[in-house]
C-alpha cells in the first residue's frame, strides 16, 4: 500500500520525459521534411501530426522513384500504401501516436482522388500484405532503417536511400 505513494509523481515525471522526447523527435521530423521543400502543417495532436508528416513524405518519395503522381496505377497505389503504412509504423512509434488510425487515415489524402471506388478493398489488401511483410520480417526493417537515418541526418544521400527503399517495396514478392 505504501508503494502507491509517490506513484502519481513518478507517472507525471515519466509523462514529462516522454513529452520531451516527442518534442525532440518532432524537431527532427520538421527539419527533415523542410529539406524536401513541401508544404507541411504541424499539429499539436500526435495523431494528426503523424498523418500530416506521412502525407508530406510519401508523395515525394514516390515521385522521386519515378511514379507519376497524376496518373498512378493500381500497383503504384498498393506500393505507396505499403510504404505509407511502413512510415506510419515507425513515425507513430517514436512520436507516440496510434498506428492503426494514422496508417488508415493517410491513405485517404494520399490516394483517394485516384480511386473512384474500392478504397476499402485496397485498404483490406494492403493491411493483409503489410501484416505478411511484418511476419516475414521483410522490407519493413529496411524502410525503417532508411527513415531513421534520414531523420538523424536529412541529407540528400539519406533521402535517396529512402527512395531506394521504396524500390525495394515495389520489387518485393508478397
């Protein structure tokens, strides 16, 4: 019973420490995204912040990898969605946002204008493929490592590694 005293203070201290970490990570993400020269709206809400970041990053990666963002094929949408899921997973983990919400919501602003019907079908297929890739420990660690390197050093070379990791997503057998 006496162990409970001080628990609230420890929880508050832990929450404050985690908030400090999130602020530092946000600064890294903000700096990295600024190097891309894209419009990025920060948001105090961790979930919306992650959604905005993924929506800012993924189209640039896809375009640099050779996708025509005005005329995406169904395969481009699948690959881009898998890539968005992967970045969402890594970003949500370090920011502290719910992955399921962020990964699902990001697909709407990214690809909704390209899908006249069937967005739920695409989502279902992408979730299935993503889960298989996670279980197989394929691709996800490669993309995550490239993302982490780019955040810590947002140089052109590290961004090009992210573009190359998108190529890995495109060529991976599901």
